């Protein structure tokens, strides 16, 4: 399986399809370890954040750089999916992501300073927002495709296999 980043594990990597949905839409599922929840609270234990990268026909791997920068900024847990289409970067926010305007501001700052030499306009959208630019298809088809990915891969935060039970206050104070 292809490795896209030193910071993300590739769980699934779909090859470009022969179909025409969304001009060759296909996806990869990646996993990172995070230490905060979607409300910005520190977690007692690390969690896995599983997310999708939605590719179009050109499978432009430059999309990984802004995702890594989102991760380094501690914002990855706010998002379920990312994609690049026609030179624009789209991030699909988790349902419980707070202050979408603030996330948009942070994302704009990230995508304006990319090492790839480009600056991409960015957009933070919700799963069912009309006109979602991540896939070139009708709103109902885009929503169905993305919802299926969330359901099949259980995207978002989940416990890691290394979760350690919290110590009781008595033990912690001794």
C-alpha cells in the first residue's frame, strides 16, 4: 500500500476507477494519532483519527502537505475528509467541530503558505452542505458517497488499542 506521509498510516488506497463519477473520484483512508478532541480538549489518552482523502482523476499528492500542516497545528481531529479539485482545497468538518469560521481562517493561513510553491484557496464545509466542491457531481450523489465512506470506515476519532485506564485519584496522589 502506498505511503503518503511519515505521520499517517494508510489503511486503504483505492486505485483510480474506470468510472466517470465525479470525474474519476476515488479515495484513500489514512490514520493519525491525536491527543485532542474536536472541541479542542486534551484527551487523557491518545486516539486514532481516521480520515479520507478524496482524489479526483489526477491523484494530486500535493494535497498531503496541507493535511500534514493541519495535523501539526493540532486541528486534524476537527475534520473527516480532505480533497483537492481544480486547485482548491476542501476540508469536511466533523459534525461537532466548533467555530467553523475560525477553522476556515486557520485553513486559509495554512493553504496560502505551501512548500509546493502554490497557494490554494480553501473551504471548510459540512458533510451535507450544498455545493460541496470536493467532488464534481450533484449534491445528493456527493452526500451519499461521503456518507458511505463515513459509515464504512467509521471516520473520526476512535480509541487506540493502547488506551490506558485512568488512575483513580487515590493512586495518582500516592
